[in-house]
């Protein structure tokens, strides 16, 4: 599984790129835009082809999720810890984020998957993740009810390391949006994933 996470701000042609990635086989697109207004979010959502809405995951503006028929919601680690998610989920498919294996192992099976980060040094946040122990600790995983999705510094050249370590999917952010050709970068990663799956079936 490959998931693409949005940049925090809306980029020129972003929605066009997202539609093209969906057409090319993108499974899920997380909309994480903490600094935009509700009106800007509406404009952005309106640019995504309606046939792909079931593959969108909202990180905020949960009322809009219901309005647009989006059934997937992602909760920040802080909101999960503070128990803010149950009343908002209301039958939605839910995901969350963790930063240590103890927290991952403690997740209840109602979470479909969790981003586990930082796997590698961040591409979009220089310096973040340089001393991460995620790859060393992933072997301590004992929770197999929740899918583990690797996040942080992942791009075409290191994605196989994450998969071989035990990740069941990859979340891409800087590896896509810091590239001058986001759709091409996505397709390279997707082809690499298909090749990996074929070799390890």
C-alpha cells in the first residue's frame, strides 16, 4: 500500500496531480492542511474528482468529511491519547500516528493502520529524524491487528528498506512534493512497490 500525504499548504496544480495519481493507482490520499481555512478546503475538495472521494482521508474539518461522503478520518497522536476520537469517528475508518513501538503495540484493533515515524531523516523537515531508532525498534512489534505504515524520509531509493523491515505500507510526503514532478515521483515509487510485491509474493 502506498499512501500520499498532502503538503501543508495548497500547491499550484496539487489537485490536478492528486487526480492523476489516483488514476494511476494511488490507494489513499491524506489531506493534512492545518493552516488553510474551511473555504479553502472546500475549494480544494471540489477539485478532486468525486469518484475518488472514497480514497480521501481527512485530518481536519471532519464535518466536511461527512458532507463530501468521505468515510476515512486520521487522528493525531495527541488527539488519540486525549480520547478525542471516539465521538468524532461515528463509523468512519480511522487511522492514527505513533512514534514509538510501545504505543504502536498498545493500539486497539479498531485502528485500520498507523503511521510509524520517523523511519528516515525527513526530506521536507531538514534535521528531523536523523537519530531515529524506529528501524531498530520495529522488531519489537507484537501488534498485528493494526497495519504499520512507514512514514518519514521515504522515497524511491530507500522504500525497500522500510518494507523489508516489516512495514506493510508506505506514506510519502517530501519524496513526492519536494520533487519537481510529483506524479512521476509517485509512479516510480508505485512501480518499485509492484516489483517488490511480485518478487516477494
